[in-house]
C-alpha cells in the first residue's frame, strides 16, 4: 500500500465510524472483540451498563475477557487487578498493602458504548457521525433478535455491496430463496450524502419465503456500515433486517445481524426469520469470503466492470467517499488541535 492511497484514506476513515462489537444478549460474561486491529473487551457492569475497553491488562498482558465483573469494574484473571468501567483507571491491586500506591499509568483505554439493534456499538476515534438511528426504524413497536455473528474474509465495503446486490440472488441463494429471474429491472436508487435508498417489489419465485403476498422491499444503507431492508407485506405486516459488517481488520469482518418483526406481524415466527437470515448469510460468505481482492479496489489496482444492475453498489461507493471526506476533515481538525 503506497502512502496517500485511497485504501489508506479508507482505513483511517473507518476509525471514525460506529461498528458493533458484541451482542447485548451475550454480556452475561465478558466478551472478546477485535475492531480495526484493536483488541477489546465488552462487558456489562453490575448496574447494567455496557462497557468497551482495551482487552490487554497493562500489568502483564493478561486477557481481560477471561476476567470477572465486580461491581463497576473488571478484574484481571491473572493477578486480580481491577479497572473502573467509567474511565479505565485501576481501582485495586491486591498485592499492594496501600492502594494509594496504585501506579497512575495503570489504566485501560475506554471507548464509547451504545446499545442499539440488539448489539453493543463503539467507535475507535472521534465519530464522524452520530450513532445510526435510521428514520425507517423509528416509531415502530418491534420484537427483535440478534443472529449468530459470522466471520468473513471480506472488507466492510465489499460486505455492504453484497448485501445490497440484487443480481446475485439467483446464483448464490437458489437454496434459501428458490428460483428467481436472472434479469434485473431498471433500478431506481436515490442517494443523499452518506444515505442510499431503493424501493423494489419482491419478485415472485418458488421459494416458500415469497408466498406471503405482495411485498415492497425498502432497501436502506448508511455508509460505511449500516444496511437494512424492510419487508412491507400488504397482508402480513412488516419484517425488518439489519446487517452490520464490523471490521476486525481492513480485509476481515464479523457480520452482525438483527431481525425484527412489527407487533401484529402475521408471517413466520421471529426465530424462524432469524434462522432464514443466517442461512442466507452463510450462502453469501461461501462466495464473498473468497473475493479477489477481499475489499473494494479503491486504487483501481484490479479491473472492475459494472452494469446497470450495479446501480446501488455504485451509489454506495459514492456515499462511502462522502463519509471518508467527512472523517478526513475531522481527523485534520483533530491534528491541528493537537499541534496547537
């Protein structure tokens, strides 16, 4: 990677984006996570607050995800050092006779933590935008559940494009979705800054999941890492899906997913909806996990050829670079302040 490349800009920008690092329902014990190379521990305090901190104990490097939560602190499994959930400061070293002698450098880096869409979200550096709160999800009375996280050797942008690509359905999802037409109609895609939207009727097929009557699919995404679709069935009500690729590194993501049904939904039970979306995701990963390269070749080092069916993809790429510019400006301002 050459200095000043678009890939380098993209990597830096992702540090200013919100990503999920754990499912809320898994916080009965500390969870290990990796976000953009940062090793994290995610846990819930006795008071119920979700916390995201550096995973490495600064004493001798033990893994704090193997530790215990004690009140509003996490305790290291190696020597019992405790670190406060609010600021990461060390509050107890059992081997010391006087706790007044705790070294001031004994601290954990602490990151923002927001619980939304059944997941805990964080951001490595100052966020370029507020935490995702799409209007299409607001004002709905929902029952929701998080699917099992799935690892894929794929970059964030490539994973987002896969979720929004409608031309791959007949070839990748023949088992889960049944027989689908291979041609794609003229897509009507709208972009506003980092937001991309497309409404498309559910195309008829022989898959069981599509025999529930007329349905409009409302595709929405926010660059770099929030994608959703609302299935609005005329007869059954609304089912919602959110997919959030979280980058362990630039070329590897954990695919987090939430499935929701609106109160009164008359279709499949929530558990069955989750099972179906997991099946679809595994089908995707079998193909997208082997892309060459794993992430979008922003520096045009690989040949890519596009067609009209790629309209959403191309609009997402424009949205991605709107985000990169915003993050770059934020990073530049931060550097100026630090220099000052």
